[in-house]
């Protein structure tokens, strides 16, 4: 169906005006912005906010899938207790989500 439409347009020899092409590209750009770029920026902002609000005692999951409790928050790192008397130091940016009381990851919508 699409191939026949393209073939008919090519055979007719009619070209769209430059103004029509400009409008088409602008519409495609707007669609990409609202479907891809804007949601990605919103998600990044929420992630940054979540990482800035970390505090000792929060139960979290790291990007590597490690569950733990935050014991100390520094500028760019976090000390995470993953077992009794076992504390690791990881980057703040690797904290993916908080864990609710029942052990499941909290999802913000």
C-alpha cells in the first residue's frame, strides 16, 4: 500500500513546496520531543531528586541489584549496610530506588 503511494507520487512528478517540507520536519521534531525527550528528562530529574534526598536509615536497591540500608551519606558516595557489620561504599548515582516496608521496590508514577 505504502509502496504504491510512493510510486504514484514519484510518477506524478509533483514535488512538495519547501514550506510543506519544513512544516513536516517541524511536526516530526515536536512529536519526538513529546514522546522521547521530555519523558526522559522528567525521569532523570526524578532520579536526581531521589538521590539528593537519601538519608541514613533508608532501605534502597543499587543498580547492581544489591539491597541494603544507608548508614552514611556523603557528597557523592553512600555507605550501605548489606549484612550485619558489612558496609560497602558505593556511588550515590548507583542508587536506583527505595524499598518499601514489605521489601518491594517503590515505583513512582
